[in-house]
C-alpha cells in the first residue's frame, strides 16, 4: 500500500484531500492528513476507511522525521515559510515532495542532493503558480514545434467573486488568505514592454492598470504582479519583446485600494499605539492631516480629489473605516487593522461562490505573419468548502501525486511543472474537473468584434 502524507488541512487542501480519498481504493493508497488541529484533519477525512488524521507540529523534528520517513510522497500545504523544513527532511529520507507554493531559495539549494537521492521536489503545482505554468507551456511548446517565434507573452490571474454573487461596491470578496490580499504588491514589480524593462514601485502599483474584456464576463482591470522577468528563463522565452504577469480585478478596485496604500494603511512594518482602544474612525483620522473643525469624511474627499458621492468614496465608506467602532486588536500594524476591518465585509456568504479567471496572451510570428492567441480559463466554486480556489490549487497537486506514485513522472530534483511529462497528463485530467481553456486566435491587425 502506498502512503500519501498531506501536511496542512486548511481550506485550500479540501478538494485535494477529497480527490486523494476518492482515488485511494482504486490505487491502493492510504491518505494521512496531519495538521496542528487533529480535529480539522479528522473533519477533512470524514471517516473515510482509507484516511487517517494525525496531529502535526512542523517544529517537532522527531515527529517530522517519523512521519515523513514512513510514507511514499509528501504534499505540503503548510504556509510557504515551512516548506523548506519539510523538503530538507524529505531529501534526507528519500521521499518525494509536492507543494503549490512558489519555489524558495532554501528548496532550490537542495536540487543536487535531491537528484543524488532520486527525489522529486515539485513546486508551484497550484493555480498561480501552477496551472499558469502548465497551460502556458502547452501553447508555447505548440507554437515552437510548428515553427513559430514568440514575441509577446502576457499572463494574468484573479481570484474573484462569481458574477451572480457580486453584490458589494468593490466587486470583490476574499477567496484566499486575507493577509496576502492586504499586503499584495509590496516591493517592486518589473516587466518587459516592447523591449524595455519597466519598474513599478509599490506606491505606484495600483495607479498603473490596464483594462480588458474577458469572454462574456465583462470588463476587468489588471495591475502588475511581482517579477515578470524571471519567466523569461523558466519558459525559455529568448527574444521575447513583451513579458508581463498581472493580477485581475474588476474596474475601480485598484483606484480605491490605492487610497489605503497612499495613506499608509497597508503598512505592516510598525505598530499603532494603543490600537486596542482606538476606533476605526480614529485610525483613519490618524493618517490624514489635521484640519480644525473639518469632518473626517470631508478631509478624505479633499485627499482623494473626488466628490462625496463618487464611486471611490462609496467604496471607502462601505468598508466601515469611518465608523466609531473599537478595533480591539493589541499592538496591531496598520495592515492588520485594515484586514480586521474588511475581513467580515469581504467574506463569501454561505450560499455564495467564488471564481478564478486566468488569461494568457501570446503574440508570435509564423510564415511572415503575426498572430495572437488568447487562452482563457474561468472556474467557479462548487461550495463553501470546494471553492474555485480550493479546486484549482488542490486538484493539480493531487493529480501530480497520483502520476508520481504511478511512476509516470520521471524527472527528479527541484522542479517546476513546465516539462511535458508533467503538464500534459495533468492538464488532460484537469479538463474532467471543468478546468479548461478557451482559445481565440486572430491575425494581429484584424479587427476584434465588440
């Protein structure tokens, strides 16, 4: 019997665990789910005869070694900062590991040792990163194999609320870790545009957006996402003139969120004095200049250079930032206070569903002509447990584990899913779960139907 160890039983692991248990009898697997909350792990197993729930503490070295050395493959769904500890033990014990997170320098450093041990450390197997890699490489390899040369590549993804449940002024609800949304984009984003490297610092990020129409889902805006240039090597895009990765939101989101960024409310580097007894109104006022006898709302209107009934002011007011409600958080940073304020506001209701949108754009030369391909994926969640985020993060990881245990993935060492023997079978099976791409191709210069 092959044993699979899943470390972490959070929301993004739900669909993955279900897949593994659904396939356990047929493949003679035992699925061990280990979490710091054994109760949560038991809930995810739901009494399945092929499942086992265990307590796990990532800092318990003896327990970490005991569990990892007793299985055939480890799936780490822990916070990304803990993957390195797990990977080191996997290499030492000669056990394969799969994660959905961005590859870290700590894991990269294990490549030679992993190859010597015949171990695969497969990273970035979720949605973004993950499905973005695999779906892009399918098209890139196809273009190359036909003799085409890629000139431009753009890729953007967004975790959004499904249109039928889009009922707040921001047209947004949390579909993943709220903290990551609040601090998103901090640092410098860079990309390639028409042969020139462009840099966008954090304080300019949300004012540098572009607007696109996606299938029949309407209009969206895209802001730059991290370091696009590293994908030139990952995808072997030598000679490409434009290389861009972005995050998708509905129009108006970025302009309103930029108000919080410019005021400093997304800063996580310092603590607000006496935050426990402060109200949100006092918190907001602490970031605006002193104007004697001027109401806070009026100061905000002047700061954003908009009217009181403007769309941007409606969004800001809706968050509750002007309310005389106690924050109740001790020694909290501005980012933590803002997150605390909007978590309940942006929470999906029990009957509401999320949606993942991903779109790639390829421009390539072939037989003295330029062509453009747009490849688009839209996935909606099934329930509060099996959200679009859980499905698109977890199912690719689970499929990769299955392929690995069936000895259908031959690569070893530290890897991303950009090789054909990984992405081809995974993408083929993902289609069975409604995770598929719609392609639109046209000659560059042709009119686009409105």
